[in-house]
C-alpha cells in the first residue's frame, strides 16, 4: 500500500473537482470541471484513471523521470560540496569573493579537456574579479594511458613554483606525456626541473589526486571529463556554447 501513495495523491488531484462541494460561483471560470464518478477510497477506479491518463500522456512519465534524475544528480554534488569547494589543497585562481565559481574536473590526456582549455583561460582573463576557478585533477584515463596521473602530479608540483597555470596549459596542448616530455615542457615553461621531479613525489600531491578520484566517483552526473560545475548547473563534456550559457546565467542570473 505504501508504494501506491504517490498514485493516490496524483489521483486525488484528478478527482477532487468532482468531489468538491463548491458551487459554480466558487469555481474559477477558466478551470474546466474534471468529471470522474469515483470515490477516493475506490483504489481500482483511481488506478484505472491514472493508467488511462499516463497512456494518453506518456511524456508526463518521461518528464518525471528526467526531473528525478536531475534531483539525484544534484544531490550527489551537494553530498560532497565541501570536498569540491573547500579543499585548501586545490589550485584556485580568482578572488575568494568572486560572484561565480567554476569547478573543472579534468585529465591531461582527455581530448575534450584540451578543447575547453582555451575557453577556461579566456574566462580567467576576461573576468579577473568576477570568476573563481577551482582546478580538480582527475586522471581517470591513467589505466589506459599510464601517464595521466604523472601529468597531474607534474602540474601540482609546478604550483609549488608558482607556475601551475603555465604548466596546466602546456600539458593540455601537448601529446605523449611521458616523463621526459613532461620535463621538457617544464623546462620550456621556466621551471626548476630538478625541484619539479622531487616535488612530484610529494605524498601530499598523491593524496590530493586520490581524494579527487574518490570525489569524482561519488558524482552521479560525472560521466567523463571534462566535468564542469558553474553556479547551480553542471556539464559533462566540451560544449563551449553551453558553458557560455551557464556562465552567463551565473553572472547575470
């Protein structure tokens, strides 16, 4: 009986007009009367009404399922909100009191992440006071590439030399991220390569990456990288047009 409760609630909305004791003067002129000659206690009749209505309007079910999935997706974001927004170990660019925070989960071997790099860098340049970006290293392709996690370590190690964004962009623009290639990129970006190599083995860096992986696994809507959270919306993929829409809404909403 408990499982039927939502159906009875929905059915009550359908049959109440017929059960109402209000006279014609009490009813809104633009609301047509719904005539179902059933009692609210008549379960079979109510189930038949619901069945008929859903068969005639199947889009109602689809809309409800989409809304339910969206609600569950956002609940998974809320469940790890502190880990997403308040981890002091993360690299953050932009003022603490920025109007909008953009969070990106990414992998340096992800083709789609590479496609959104210029977009994100331009946003940082165009909105230095209004936008704050949190970079979340998520080397989910490491099982295949064997280089994603190492690249993430290199970027975080570069942060210790104040060169995170330079290294981040260079790694995104590169292919074949072997250790020797990473060292070459670091040298080209003006980093102390010896220090970088040493810092890449810092347990704190490894722990941060592992913690990001745990957070990523808990995010229902994160189906791949890049994964963006902007304001109260999220996107898994490299749809720059949609990202612009999300940012515009967050800035001007």
